[in-house]
C-alpha cells in the first residue's frame, strides 16, 4: 500500500527481449549497439536485483512498439527467472481502479465529488464526515489517519497474514484517531481514504466495491488476468514470490509471504494484475475510454504533494521527469511486491514494472533504479 518514490529489490541474472540483430553480412561488421534506453534499463534492473529485489519484470510501450525485460529470479531458492507475463500484487496501483469506479458513479449522477462524506456514510463510521468531501478522500487531502501505520510488522505480520480485515471497522478505528491535519488544508497520503471510497461505492450501489471495479474497468477493458481478490490468498497462474525477513524465537528467518489475505490492503492496494493488463489500463486512462470528459479532467486536476516534481490528482500521481516530460499513474507496495505504472498524458509512452522483494518493508535503495527505469523508458526510449 505504500506509495512513494520507491522501495524494492532483485537478484541475479538478467534476461531481456530486445530488437533482433540484422542478418550477418558477407564482410563482418562491428556489432550494432543496443538501443540506448533499453540497454540502460537492463542495467537499472540489474541494479535493482542488487539492492533488495529477488526479481523484476518491465513492460515498456513506445508508440506502437512494446519491449519487455526481466531480471533476477522468481524465488530466492530456485534458479528460474520471473515468469513471462507473470501476475503480481499491484499494491497502491489499485487506487487507479478504485478512483475510476467511483468517478464512473460521479458521471452517472450517483455521487457528487464535492459532497461531504457524511452524505453517504454514517457519522459512526467517519465522525468528521461533514467536513471531508469525496474529492478530499480521492486526493488525500482529508487528514484521515493512515490505516497502514497500524498493520502488524515482522514476525507478527507473518503469523497473521491470512487474517481477514474488515473495511468498515478499519475506517472507524482510523477516523477515531486524531486527524493528521484539518480537512482540505494540505496533502497527506493515507490509505484510509480509499477504504472510505470503497464504502461509498458500496453504500451507493448496494454491491461490494470489487463488483463496481469489474463493471467500470475490468470488463470494459477485457483485463483477463486482473481481479479483486477479497480474502483469496493465492496468486493464480505464473508468478514470482515475495518475502519478508523477521526474527522468531531469537532466530533470523525469511518467510515467503506471496500468499496472504489481501484484505489487509483492500481498495487501497489489494488487486492482482499483470504488466499487460496494467498497460491496457494506462492506455485507457490516457485516451479517455473509461470516463466522461468532465470526470477525466477532474481525475487529472492535481495538488502539490510536497515532493519535488510530484503532484496528486484523483487516484493518479503526476510526476515530472528529467527531460521535462510529465507522466501519470501510480506506484504500489504490499508485502512481497512493489509496482510502478505510468503513462505520458497522450498515452504514447507507458511503463509498467513489478519487483518481487526479498524483504518488507523493502530496502529504500530500490527506489533509485526503479525511478531510473521510468525516466529512461520515457526520456530515452529505445529504437
């Protein structure tokens, strides 16, 4: 559920799909250099595996061309690479799905962005709901305490990772805590906001928020390997494994936390997807297929986050890269995995990266190579 400039890490060998070399000529010619952007991305993925990730995969779209690369391993104790088109937990990139589902209801006149949360939720759930608007929740300007701060860590997380987490109860508990700041006064990232969004969706539609995500995003885009898992602990199909280091009875251990109950993240970070499916979502967010023009504009209206070059809209981060280009999308982290998914506003350049981790929280050093992959893929696209 974490969502900042990154933490993640990888392991050993590097395998990539690159443009084929031309056929050999009669007279030997010097080898053709690899495309600049692709070669540097390979290096960044290798750096990622040296910084704390077990393995990683990247999917880069440049106009009509798609390029993929992999690095490291799928498991710490096995030599195989991350499977091609592997599924993974996308963490806070889930917020893009949740925001679209709620904005669809705004477009249908069932929810008002600037209405107080109290119009939809009881004061028992959000006591300050008359001062917090739906827009504030989606934009992280509500001031609500972040439920992620209260999750178990280390050995306790390993022991309790299959436990169910009730969304309404978690919102009640977070909303009863002192606010981080007065509603609407500034930005402050809080996963609680997207649990609030899920409850609003459920109150308005009478269905679980996951059903609305399927109606608004998954079915229209034909995302065959994307699903809202609820309490389902496994990742179906080919996938890599993520880990968490902890101490049990005085002994340092590493637990495989690939299987867990993702209700610990809920509408803020539970979705399982693939690089291909996230790429399709980014393309749809860029060309406006999912929302009416009015809601599309609202989604892209941003506020400063306090981090240089980064702003936040409604379920979308906006980042300015080294070449001056702007990208929209989200990052994500959940025990075992970290994700990055961004597109240029015109949809021409898109980048999806997933790393399976050897610990959680991830080594902060993974942030540099992940950010570098995004920057090179957009600012130095391969030929």
